[in-house]
C-alpha cells in the first residue's frame, strides 16, 4: 500500500516525490542503499511508506541517467557482441563484458521472479522493517570494510570474464533485501574478487541496468494503480529528479574512487544503522 499517496493532496504529493527522487538519485549508485533510505526517511518524516512499486518506478530515472552516462560503453558492448557473433572471437573485451553483464543479471532475475510469483506478502515482510534495515546496513558496512582491506585490486573492465560477472551477480541478489544496497553488494563482491575500485563501480553501474529497468517496468502499472487520482505527474517529478541527481552521483563516485577508498561509506552505513536502531527503540 502506498501510504504516502493516499494521505496528501496533489501539490504536496508532487513535492514529496520530487524529494524522493533526489534521495533515490543520491543513494542508488552510492553503496548506502537507496531502498533503505526511500523506505525509512519518508516514514520518519511522517509521509508514510511509498511502497515497493513506487520506489521501483522512481528508479527508472536512475536507469535513464546511467544509460546516457555510459552510452558509448553500452554501444561498444553491443558492437562487440555483434563482432564476436560474426567472427567467433568471443575474446573481444566488450563482448566479454556483455556476457559478464548477462550472466551477472541471471541470479537476481530468477530470484526476483520467484519472489514476485510466490511471495505476495513480500512488501509487508519483516525484511522491510526498520530494525531489519538497520541491522543489514551495519552488517554490509562490516563486509565492505573487510572487502576494502582484502583483494589485490588488479582486475579492470578489459579483464572481465563471464565468471567475474556471475560472482558479482550473486552479490547483487542480496540487494533484494532492503538495506543491503545493490551498488554496495556488487561493489563489495567486486572488491573481494580483486577488482580495482573505479572499475568495480563502473561494472556495478552497467550490471544494474537490466535489473533495475526490469523491476521498474514490471512495477510501473502497479505504481500508477496505487497513485490513484493523483495520476502520473507526481511520479514524473520523482523520476526526473532521480535522473538528474543520479547523473551527478555517478560522475562524482567514479572520480572519488580514482583517488580514495570506500571508508567514508563504511562509516556512514555504520552510523545510519545505529541511528535507525536508536530511533526505533524510542
């Protein structure tokens, strides 16, 4: 149920979704969990829970941003696959990258489909509760810290193989749990697998395109349904602001990881989880 949309008028709803889009854009590609922030912050502010469908639909703005940002890479991937299909040389770096993205998408696609088909009460499950999100955030902070301290930092995108994509894709599966963070889980898995930080982030962004796009398109009709009389306009505010802020966040993170480690995100996630537990206990 979309508590947010049923409790406010049109203009206030547009403002709320504009803010939700900004939160989505800031948190989707940083390893701090967009779903957790989109679930927790509106509830703490008294706006209500936007719901799974609306959150997934707002994420379409982030997908538009990442596709535009990495347009040349995506184009080269398709061209590389085309060349490999014609000449049989699947060692083409872009063809291998395409295969890695495909294999990395399979785990979350199939598990997400199973949840959609057989777990109708997922939206109200304990996994989406504030205590669960808080604990998961703390656990993921610790895992990211361990990953940061381990690994050789030697793999780059030109070295990627299908096996690498599948390993990172297994990490992406855990993003179905609110608080894990899709970018956080894939970045953590990549660091454990020996990736360089910037390349790990780039692959995380590219890997997220199919998963987030499919989820957003599947939930789009449900999102319109729960919006009711408010219609599509408030959602459009959310999608647009998510797209603009996502572009900025992608550019910033790639530049940041060229020179810095991930400790700032480890510390943030620890404090975020602890503050949520304190807030919930009171």
